[in-house]
C-alpha cells in the first residue's frame, strides 16, 4: 500500500467585506464591476455566485483569488487579511472555463507543475499526482497530452491541477460552460462529490441557475455588480424577496396582489380576482399594501371549467408535451401564465383554445417586493 497521504488541511472560512472594483469603460468612464459585495463563507461551504453575464461574478471571484486587487473593502481567509496578498501565497486552486492547460506538457506534468514551482521532492510530487489523477478518474492518463483528450477529460486535469496543491480555497469560474449538456450534469455531480470528500471551502461561478441549485450549499445572486440575495436553493426558489431573484431562479408568474390581512402564518391577498392565502415572504404585509404574488408554474392546476368551485377562468394558448411534464401557456384576463403539470398517463389534457378552470394549489405562492 502507498504511504498515507498528507492530511487535508482543515477547512477555513472566507470573509468578503464590502468589496468593490471599478474598471474604465470606453463610454461610461469608471464603472463598478462589483460594488459593496459582502460574503461570509463558512469553512467547507460550497458557495455559488450566480447571475447574468456581466454582473460581476468573475471580478468578485478573481478578487478572492488574488488576481485582482479590490479598490474598496477587505478579504480575509481564516480571519487573516489577504486583500493585498499575491494569489500564489493565498493557497487557492483555480479552475477556468477554458481549462488553461499547458498544451506542450503531459497530463502528469500539467498536474505536477504547481508542486514543482513549490520545490517539492520528486517522489512526493509523483505520488501526489498519481493520487489526484485517481481522485478525478484519470488514473493511467499520465502521459497523454491535452490535445488528445476530450473537453471533459481536460477539465478533470484542470481540477486535478487545482487540488493537488491542497488549496485552502477552491475557486471555479464557469468550469462546465464548454461541455455538452449531458457531461455538464455528470461533471457537476463529480465536482460536488469531490468537494464534499475533500471538504474544501469552495466558491463557484456560473450563470446557469440549475447548475447552481444542483451543487451549492448557498447561492449568492448578483445583478449589475451587486449582491441581490443569498440563501439556499429552496429558500431562493420558494421564498425570494426580490423580483430579480424570483425571475432569475426558475420560472415565475408574477401577478399584482393586494394584501387583505394576516391569518396565522399566511397572508390573505386578492389576486387574479380570487382570495388566496399565501406565504408572507420576508416583509410584513400590512392590509392594503400592494405586492407581486409569485406563483411557480407547478403551483397552478388546470381543470374542466365548472368542475370545481373557486376556479379562475382561463383559456389555453399553447400546450407542449416534454416527456415527464406538460407545459401550458394560459390566458387569464389578458395575462399569460405558465402552468406545468406532471405528465402522468391518463391525466386530463387540455388543447389550445379550450376554456379551463385555473386553480392555485393550497399553500402555494409568496409575496415579493413590487418594485
Ligand atoms: N479588465 C477589465 N477591464 C474593463 N472592464 C472589465 C474588466 N473586467 C470586467 N470588466 C467589466 O466589469 C463587468 C463585470 O464583468 P465580470 O466580472 O466579468 O462579469 P461576469 O463574470 O458576471 O460575466 C462587465 O461590465 C465587464 O465588462
Ligand atoms: Mg464571468
């Protein structure tokens, strides 16, 4: 048996405090790429920065890495200020979207590089390289060259190279964007499993909300340089506070709602011409206040008109059969709503042009800030 591997260093927390970074824009002058970003990342946590292209994810990640220096604010690893510490002294592993492998080096040489620049003895390097290649499922690939490998294999090499130095913090910038859909799903599961096994504090950047939900302990949603909301996937999906998060994570029907009063942990609202009891969301909804009611497509049901009481009148605009589910667009008083139903054989089905009764599942829906 091999000698036991050096123990994994204990996971550390990362604090990002009111960090800002400006760049010169050709037309607009100095513009914030990230502004007042504050993140408290727990030891061993998998945190994802999620948001549309250009919202400041990469800039924030590169400041954590030490590739960019913040103009404002402070970054600490394990309570120690690293704001001005060079990247190679922070103990980070970084995985790039385009793999960034050395094309003229073999797999083993690519992975060994980070250890060799740290002047580790040859035998220890060889053993460490063998171990991490095994971990990422590339045992036996030592002498291959990047150009001989698929995109997924190259990204595994990049991952091996990032973890071989036993980083304190592992950073990923859209690592799966160049892979096809099936491989993306497989690789994201592998990344998450490896991260849990090694218990390395991880910051992961993606613009793909499904990927973020699949891998993260918490998701920090960014928009236009600012952090909008942070939380677990289920909390952000079911109880977003902001319209931006309601629309960016999952699909949203947002309808005007008037708060009528509270009943227990529910708020009575008037929406779509009905009285509904919904979750209050983050804020207290005073009687008479106006909100947006978030209804996820799977929280809506369709029935024959008149089959049940309290039906909201609607007309089917389109129906798409997607295998495990059926998606409808329905017109409801001039407003288009998305409805998703599980596609069980024998379940009632409705055709475009058909009049239907629309029902909100009991307990579904949450109030979101109206702006
Ligand atoms: N080196 C740079 N010089 C000038 N502008 C930059 C630079 N890096 C990023 N930006 C700008 O900052 C904003 C945020 O960029 P980025 O952090 O790359 O966003 P994201 O990764 O979310 O797509 C964008 O408007 C981008 O054009
Ligand atoms: Mg980016």
